[in-house]
């Protein structure tokens, strides 16, 4: 027997709000779908959608005055990490908003696991001066909601991250932010044992970004964006300098460092063979790095 939920306040008819399908920000115009194939924790989840709100109709259905204010907002939660936060938000005031608003999220993969639940909501900011007896009154009251569960493909291991005090490690500068600990000459090594991003515990901003508690702020997003670029630059540059990898990238066993880099290369450069990327790296390293910045969308959404 299905449960029937009775709301303690008036809510608008469902036809007052409509939302287009989620689109992925990694490939413009491509539907997000329910599964992110080939995902791994170094991949940022970027998605957006358009929402149409008949604000006049919503206010009338909820017996709210013309001076009431609503907000379209996206909230998210990842079951694998237990972290949650908020994406884009747009305030709606009668006569001052367009019929369609665009909202979205941009989430570092390192704070996600298993899945991400994206919930688009229309919530009350304030009820105005003269709400009706059954009108929603509390800020944050949900008037409309739509959920999308995005499953993150579990085939790739989480990128290892460890927090250490650089002052206690003789070979690391104590004021540095992070260090990619790996043996670049051994691409056959297991990724879980051969790769680790060491984060300086005594660097407060970086430590905050890694803790991932609450909604990532702009500083945390910027730090993860910079760290992701640095890690990808080191991994790809080393692999493309290895003639064995360039000649036969598919010979590396799943779970190895080489397989991890091969997967990341094909996600970021799906139309480019390793030999072409190697040539670009050798002939114009600056152009290679700026292309990598573009593919990773460095500092987008910060």
C-alpha cells in the first residue's frame, strides 16, 4: 500500500513548475542520464538544467501575496561519503525573474562515492506581508521538488588521498600544499599502492578542502581544481614520456597505474591517440598544458 503524504501547508499544482532533463556540463547538450560511465574520483560531476516556474500561479495556489519570495535551488547528497551540500540557487520575485532559470552543480569527485542524489526544489524565502491561513510561512518550506539519482560507476578505485604533516616528513617542504607520491617509471604498479596524493595537514586551507565537511566553498573548489590539474599534468606527462605506454596503452592490467592513466587520457582526450598527445607534449608543452586546463575546466564553478 503506497503512503500518502499530507503537507501542513498549501502547495502549488504540479503543472506550475516544470524542469527540463539534466544535462552534463562535460559534453554540452548531452543528457546526464542515470549512470556516469568510466567515472573515477578525479572526475568532477558537472550538471545543469532549466526550470520553468509560473510564479504568479504558485503564489495564487499557496495563497501568498505578491510580495512573497521563492527560490529555485539544487541540493545534493552522496550516499557513499555521506556528504551533502547546495548547488546553484536563483531567487524568484514577481515581475523580476525570467520564465526559465538555470541551476546546476559542480562537485569534486573526491568527495563523492556510489551515487549522487540531485534534488531540485522550489522553496519559500519569505511569505510576504499577508499570507493566507494555510499558506507556507517558514523560510525553507518546500513547495515543489524533483529528484534525480545519478549512479557513479564503481569500476574505478577511489584516488588515494592521505593527510600528513609535511613538517614531520624530512623530504617535503613544510609550507607546501600537496605532493603526488608515486614512482613515475613504474606504470605497472598497482594504483592503490603506487599512487597517493599527500595533503599537508598543517596547511589550513588545503586541510579544510580535503575534510569535505558541509558544502564546499569557493576556496575549497579552487584548491581541488588546482590539485586535480597538477595530478593530471604529472600523470599524463610521465606516461606520454614512456614509449611503452604510447605504443601499447592497453597492455596495462586493470588496477594498475598505467590503466588508471589510460582511462583518464581517454576520458579527457577521446579523439586523440597517445602518439598525438606525445607529439604535442614534446613540440609544445605549453600548448599541451593549456589544452589540459581546458579539458579539466580548471576553476570553472569556483
